[in-house]
C-alpha cells in the first residue's frame, strides 16, 4: 500500500478502491431552491443564494483519520450533479451506471427522484437545452459530423487556477473589499451600476456561503470530537475544528490551514458550477513554502508532518471524479480525471529567480509515493531550475505512469507576453488542465472545443460533402480532380477551414452570451482579479484577462495527408488525384500500392525533414491566424491550443480513410506528436520537428514520447532524458511527457486486465488507468511509436 | 568526395558520451562471424530482402527496370549483376520486404544531417561518432569530416577496429576527441579464424595510438565460447598494461542481428551465446582491480 504514513495509506486505499457514484443531494437542494426563489431576485444574487443554500444544508463528511476536510458531495468518489447545466435523462443515468468505462453507480431510487423532481423542472431550463435550442442547422450538422466539439454543452466555463491571494486574505477580507466596491458605485453616471450591484452582492453572498461551510465543519469536527473515545483522534478532530475556525473566513496562519484554505476554495469552485477542468492551486509550492519555512523555524512542523498533510491533500484531489459526462462530451474527455494540474518548480513569481524550494522537492516525493491519477502533477523547468530538481523529476517520470509532465517556464511566460499580458502577471502563469496556459488568478481562459482539422481536408476532397452523415456540411470548393496544383488544393482547404471555424465561433458567441446571462459564477469571480473592480462576472468578461481557446487536433495527420498529396500527386506524379479518391473511398482495399507509397515512401512530420515540416508550418500558421486574435462577445480574445485529451480517437472514428494511409475510423495523431509509426528517426528528430512551430503563439501544445524501460535505464538514462527536455525547451517547446512502458506489457494488460489494475499510462495531458480506457484508445497508445535509445 | 553510409543513427547513446549521432560507414576489412551489422561489411550497396514479409505477389518483378528479380521456389532471387539499385522494387513492394543498404553521401550532405542535432550535443555533452563498417577505409572522407566537425566545435568519436594504416590513424587523431578501439581476440590464430585477418596490425596500432592520444576506450566484444573466458581477459590486461588507456567497455554478444543475415541471404553462425551476467560482472571486477573504469555495454 502506498502512503508515507499509516494514515495516508488508509486514506489512499479508500480513495482508490471506491467505485464512483452519483448523489442527487445537490440537484434536489437546488431544485427546491429554484422552485421557491426563481424570479424573485436578480440572476447573480439567485446563483449566489443557491450556492449558499447548498453550503448551508449539504451533508458534511469527515473520514476516519482525515486531517484536511471537505468533499464535493457526500464522501470520496461521490459526484454531485448539476441539472441547471445538464439535466440527465433516465437513459443517461442507466448508461452511466452500466457502461464499462468511466461508470458512475446510480441508485434506483435516485433514478426515480430524477424522473419525478429533477427532470420536470430542469428539462427545458438547463443550459444544455438552451444551448442546443439556440444553435443553427449548420452548427448542428458540423457537430453531428464531428467537425468540432463543444465544451460548454454539459459543463460550465471554468478552467482557471488559483493564485496566492487566498493565502494572504480571508473571505471576510474579500467580502469587505466587495462591499467597498458597492459603496463606490455611481448610480448617477454609470448606466451599468444596477447590474454591477447585483453582481457584487452575489459575490458578497458567495463569501458568506464559503464562510458558513467552514464554520459548519468546525462545529461538526467538535461534535465528532465530543463523541470520540480515542484521545489521539479526539485531539486531531479539535485541531481540525481549530483550523476551520480560522479558514476560510480569515487568512491561514499555519501550513495546515493554508492547505485547508485551498481545499475549501476548491470545493466551493467545483460545486458552485461543474467547471471544466475543475480548479487547481497552480503554483502551490510557491504559495505554501512561506508557511512551512515559518513553522519549521518555530519548530511547530517538520518534513514528516508537512509531507503527511500534503499527501492528505493529494488524496482529496483523487477523491473527486470529474463530473459525469455523456455522449460526445464523454468521447472528447473519456476519463475520471478532472485535470487539477499543479505546477511545481519554475521561477519565483515575485522575484523571477529560481523558484525551486523544499516544498517543490516534497511535492515530487508525494507524487512519487502517492502515484495517483489526480492531481495531474507537473513540473515547470526554467533555465534557472537546478539540474538536481530536473533529474529527480525525470527519475519519477521514468517510472512510467506519466507524471510529472514537463513544462517550459520561459516559453509559458513568452506565450502570455505575446498574448498581451504584463510580465508581472505572466510570472504568475502556468499550465492547467492538460497543457493550457494562463495567468493564474487573473484570467478567465476558457476552452470551447476541439477542431477536427484532418476532417476539413476530407470535406475538401469531397467538395464539402460529409460521407459520415451523408450531408453537404461544408462549402463547395470545387472538384478536387480539377485542381491543377497543390496550391489550388491548399487554397480550397483553407477556404473550407475558414468556413468551419466561422460556424464554430458563431456558436461560441451564442453560448458565451447564454452563460453570461444565465449562469454567473459569483464565487469564481471573487477569486479572479478584475471581476470585483469591473463589477462583472467571470462568465461575462469580468476578469482582468479573458481568453477563449479552440483546440486543434491532428496537426501530424493533416501534415502527412497534405505531404502525401503534394509529394506523390503533384511533385512526383506517382498517381493521380482520381486514383487517390478511389483508394480513399475503398479504404485502400485494392489500392495497396498507393497505401504503400503514402505510408512508407513519403516525407512525414516528426523526422526533422523540412519537406513535411514546412507543410506543417503552413497549416499551423493558417489555422492559428484564422482563430488567434478574434474578439469574443464579452471582450475576450481567441487563441489556439494544440491538445487532444481523448478527442483524437473520437475525431478519427467519424472519418474515412485519409491520404496518409490511415484507415477509416482509426484515431488521429495526438497533440503535436507525430503520427504513430511515422517518426522513424528517433526522439531528437521528433523534437526538432515539433519545435519548428511557434509554440509561443499558442496557448499550449502537447507532445507525447514513449520509451521502453530498458532504453532509459541507469544514471545515464536520466541524464539523457534531462538533456532531451532541456534541448526541447531551448528550441521553444511548451510541454513534453513520457510513457515508459514496453509494448508487450500493454498487450498483456489488454488481455489480462485483472492483473494490471495498477497500470497507469499517460494519455494526453493527464494519466489514466489503462483499464479505464476504451479499447480504441488502448490500441492507440500501444501503437504510439516506441523510441529506443540505441 | 563521397562515401557510402548505411545509417545515420540519431539519439545514439551507447557510442560515446551524451546524446550523439552515429554515422555508420559501409565496408570493413574484418569479417567477424559475430558481426552485429553484417550489412556494413561489403563496400557497395546491397539489397536487404525480408522473406518473412514477402507474399510473392510479383509486384517487384514487374517494377524492376532491369529484370533482375525472379521467383525461385518460395523465395525471390535477385541477380545482383543486373541490379542498378534504383529502388524500383523497394518502392513497389507493398509489404515493405525490400530495402537498400548503403547510400552515397557528400561531405556537405552528411554534415547537414549531423548538424541538425547540435542542440542535443550541447546540452548532453554529446557529439558525433564515426562508426561502421570501418571508418578508416574512408580515410580522406573521414579526415575531412572530422575537421569540419571540429571547426563546428562538436565532440568527435571514432569507433574503429584498428586495422589500417597507422598514418591514417595518426592524421585523424588530431581531430578525434575519443577513440572507441575494438580489441577482439588476443591470440592471432584465433583472430584470423574468427575475423579473417591477423591482429598484429591492430595491436601495434593500439600501442602507437596510445602514445599520441590520451582518450581511448577499449571495447571488447565478448562471445561465449570464443573469447569470454578469464584467460582471455588476463591476456587483454597483460597486453594493455602500461598503455595510456583508462576506460574499458565490455560488449556482450547478442543475436539480434540474426534477421539481418537472413535478409542479406547469408548464413548466420548461430552457435554463439551471450556470456552469463555473473561472468560479465567478474570480468568487470578484474579490470577495475587494475584501475580501469569499466562499463558493461557501450
């Protein structure tokens, strides 16, 4: 059993062996509340009061031996539902309960309550309903064809990260500041003063809500203590009560209170709404180190005690499965992981100097010991990062389960500067979710959906017609057999791409407005700079910086497809466009010679070969420039990310065979990684190819590398991987992560899942149990090229 | 100036320090029966044919411009006198059963390729290794190549069997930061039997090189039943005693090259084995006792 102490061993065991289930507690309290109060107050106040109502009435949970308290629902692995966003049908619940992967147990009586109480109220009132009702036919056609996905279809915008303010102030302080803003409102000259007042009042109520929650925990811990017979546990419960007397109302005074403060905030954010990619403490080592240092000097804490507390926090993250998803949303993100991505190391955000401290190393120790899917732990590596720290991180990463991932501090900062943020704010930046960059505590950076770029080529080759849905969903860009040159084809592809992006963004604009209007996130707004000052909500452009991302999927696939066409049809005349179209239509059956040429004798991305890499650059630049810098309806700016989560599998499943030799239905390449089997020149060539795109003009890119365990053995293996990382980052790479496991083991795990319950692999910007992955994704991971050191 | 090269291996981490690119030259004066790179032995291009992938579909026969291929029984025979190595059969084969080993490179071409990984050399303390085959038989090319690399301030290593004119070794020593010097068998008769040549020149060159170069790694391939015994290790120790050599790599035999022999249509001497791990550890200790730094593997 893993765990530094007996306590964390037991808590971890509960966390990892409990089957996820659904609780209707939140949904029922909310429905009751809405039936009573809807229409009586302004929306931000209504939402805040709803949040307060939940915090006042929900059940509390203090597990045996716990030191950090608070759960999203009734206990570990219990997920609340959010009918105001996605009102699950009874069929949804049956599917969730019965499905083989990512299942959630649903009690029969809860299905009954859902049918009798929840569905009748929310069916036509949920955001999902509002969104789908508001979308145009073009949008619906593209969505059905898998041209893109929509993040807000079942979940709320979120995807942001805490900064250091919650360690310096308590919620009474935040409330006072909000009240001061209300005082300052100018009803004489400011036409928005009334709206701002409602928003600020909502934010103040949210502060009350979390304070009440903390107080209730203090009281509950005392109650349990009064009944506790074990004197040691009794003392602990009183200690917990003491911590909850202080936080979240006041600023934390001790290391333990700092962790408890964060955890209350985490619970607040993730139960106010079911925000995408939950929430994360961000640069945790930077924020909590001062508490550790002070207490260590005073002699009230040591490494062991602090380590145990950190492990308790780690287990808390792991106790919370991502909100249950269904349909396409499950396909694009098929995991329990809720992407709380903690950044360790990097630079000190206040001074710009090396930020690695004792807590940074302690976090690595905790990560190594706990080996949990959540939180998604990563390290930031700066040129100032000590070699020892990088080596320790590589040593853990080499164990094969994908954590920590590696991020490039200088590049992260450059991305943020390029997107118009100040250096001061950029230093408080980092990765979150999978690989997405933002200024922690200062920015609403919201992912809006994945874009299937290879399928845009498929549309182009079919003059806008989609074979999967049997509909004309794109524009007519001409019969491909009439294209006289590669440039003609590329031009048609770009036209088609522009059209699909427009359809996506038209939909985004409506969804952004719907959330701004109906789903203010008043608690999140308390924690995000700018909302208080502007009197506007996080979901309405109130943050200091507002960014919306579209995530690009399959850059390697589309590159190799266009390379195959350019090289074989136009440059070397090996076959004609007509031949290719017939080959694709028949899934290459009877066209083995064409498949052989495109698969084995065509320049491909990932080999440091300029022929293919220049095509990649053309595509990258076009896609980026069609999206980056567009304005969003609430005053934000569009950016791109290059990451897939599990969407490359879904996007591949809605496509026929493609010109690079990929067969119908097979996954696309993940992130910016090369196509499986296409990179034949080893990891340095992969890194060189990947580094050719301008990472700093994106909001994050994702690169997977797989090694066999024997290939990176010994001290030299660590040094070599460390050098690879340093080199990639020197070339401007954003992120790299490793799967270190041999093919044979994975194949065996597929056959004998019962023997590999502990096998964790890196998927996209997160790790997951191999057994939790659907078969297609398992196959895809097996097929990712294994890089060997020779 | 051109040379035949059969592989430019990036991210090579067993042929000298750090992350390296190893350039494998084609052609070798030795014919070691355990050779891991049999495609390196002959100087010119060769066709590699993987019978296990071949479906005898005949596509290659139709594609060949010289009618050099025919089906004989359940296999393909290539008439090498007719083959012009244009690769028609390689491109045509839908099963990827055919390959050409060996490609002509100019110095500029090979420099361009190895410079691509410069950033990795810098960050890892790596560089470029010239291997083979035997680089010494491409004396002029190799010398010019090493000079260019040093001009670019890149760490250089030469992996050699030592069988060549010492004048060549002397000339390239100036531009070589590290020699990976193979010593196969101390007994000359046995050496002739297993490698096809006498070891006199090899030992003599090693002695001379150690006088003018102070960074030589001695590499000992160890094959059970041939040279993996304590007496041989003692012989090696006696031989190099007093020479300016401080590092030894023990390279245990493995039979992963078996398929390459099959592809070349050459017999594979299959009665060789990897020495047991305990033996390797024992030999390592024997060298260490005499003050050498030893590594099992490259």
